[in-house]
C-alpha cells in the first residue's frame, strides 16, 4: 500500500511539473468594454487550441412555468446564423479537423470547440456568430423541440433508473429552482412561443453574461486582435439577468417515497442536502463521497458489493452546485435482496463515518486520489479552459485552478467525521426505493 501511495504521489508531481514552473497553470485575463470576460492560457506542447464560451445561465435561471429553456438553447445554439447555414455548424468544425460539444447544468451552459491551432479564427468567428446573431426562428425551434423530446425519451423515460435525478430533486427542494432538472418540462417547451425563446436569448446569451476561455497553441497578440475583431463590437446586453436568491428551508425530517420504473432490480437512492461548492464543508463532503465510492477498494464497493453481496453496484456522487445542493448515494440491489436490507447496509456505512475517524492509511490514500483527480481535470486544453471559466464565474477567481487543491488538503479526518454527522442524518435526506412496475399493486 505504501508503494502504491508513493507511485501515485510521484505521478501527480510529474504531471504538475508539466503544467509549468512551480506546477502553476499560467493564464492572462481581461475584460472587453461590452463586459465579456476573456481568459487565455498558452500551451504550445501540441498544435491544438480549445475555444470555449461559458454562459452563466442554467436551469435555475428559468421561469418555473417555462423549464427546460437553458438545455433547449444548448441545442438551439447549433442552428446557425445569417452567416452559418442551418446544420452547418458541426460540419464546419469537423471539416476543419476539430471536435465540438456543449453541456448544461443547473448553473451554467458551456460550449467548446477543440481545433487545430491554425483554425483558431474559425472557432472565434463561430462563437461570436451565435453570441451576436443566432438564428432563433420557428423552423429551428420546432426542429429542436423534437430533438429534445427524443432525448427525453431515450435518456430519461425509456432508460432504467433514468429519472433518478428528476425524482430526487423535486422532493429534495420545495422552494429553490433546483427542484427541476435541466431537461425541464416537455409541456413547457411545447407551450412556449417563439418570442419567449427570443427573449431568453436576448437576456442570457450576451457578452456581459459570458466568459471566453481559450487554451492551447496560439499567439497571444494575434489572438487578442481576433477577439477584438469578432467580439468587441457585440453590444452589451441591456436586460436584467435573473439570479434567484431563494434559500431552501432546512430539512427537519426524512422524505420517503417509492418510484416504479421499467427495471429488473430494485434500487435504493438517498439524496442528502449538502453545502454549496467552495465552502469548507463542501470539500469535506466531496472527500467523504470519494471514501464511499471511488474505486474497487471504496467502502460501498467492498462492503455492499463484494463482502455482503447485497448490491450489484453502489455509488456516491456529490453534485457540485453554485447554491446548496445534494449528494446522491445509491445502490442497485441483487436479485434476491430486499431494498430494506440494502438500505440498512448503506446506513451502516454512513454510521461508521459518523462514529469513527477514518484511518491514517485510508486518509492518505484519499488525499492521493483527490490530487490525482484534480490534476486529471486540468490535463488537457479543453479541461483547462473549462476550469478557468468555471472558477471565474462561480468564485470570481480563475487562479483557483492552481490553488483550490489547497482547500482539499486542509480537510482533516475530524472534518470528514463532522461532515458525516452533520449531513448524513436521516432527517437531512430524501430516500427513494426504485421498484419494478410489475410490483405495483
């Protein structure tokens, strides 16, 4: 075990050294007059460049009667502009030898292209086109309505356990907009008029609500000139950007329910309320989840799956969020195991963390895992660009890409035990049993 820990530490150190002198990721940042924040990280080790734009809008910014808009725009933003024909966005990037994608959370929407470095201007032009003059018309809206509805069917409705997050969030939150997930309501999307989509675009997809983050092989002076050319003339948004200030009431008792799904094996799902990212307790909870479910030697794997054989799979996922959110813990029961028995075994593992300090050996292994994960997130240009943008938007400090790891390293064994005692209480959770529809009476 000591050799393994040493090798892990050696790996982390070697990767850090490749990021620059002192293990620091160097970057430059500035802001255009229209409010667009720009972050540049030069890395000439490979001839590629990541062009990314993060908009500070997610599902929590939506009208409760029009949920799903942020995720809908993740799709609509590929529809084109007056200068990019419908359906041409992806083909232009792929034709230049690049790749692209986007994702939406409750807090932000992120778009990126990874291109050969000589195609940097293409990426900047395309991102500026959809920021300035996206085509938002009835044809594109109807096309993407159908796309999102099909995604809903494939990823949620017709996928075993696909509704876990949705079913959890609507019970874990009663006031805060985290109560709905980014996929939103298909009924809301169907009822929405074209003007509502246009209004959403004008409100949120503006330079003063965005971060342009570029990482990779580029010349800084040339890049700044191109940024000024393509983004400098885009007008600043004039509409007030909604930022929900709702504070969810503290839970005082456990919420229990049963969900019937198209599944063969029952599941037990726990959602524990947890603090917002960046808080001291958040780091302790994140590390706690790693103890429970990271790797074959994690506690849930060893105890529930390997030793007791009450679960075929078990996991723990703290959902990093701008406002206080939840940590998901779940297990899929074996074919002969009752969900009550699996839940009792899961509770035993929570109780161990509440009642006992983790060992020094397990703690050192945990710290090594956290360091490795931190480095891995920032080992490629796309990951670096995204991290820089995230840190700037959520914390106002892009340099956390270099020193957030220090916050993790400050967490002690006692901090982890205190977090378990504070957040893994039954009165602080939603408990769901997922059962087969065949069992519904």
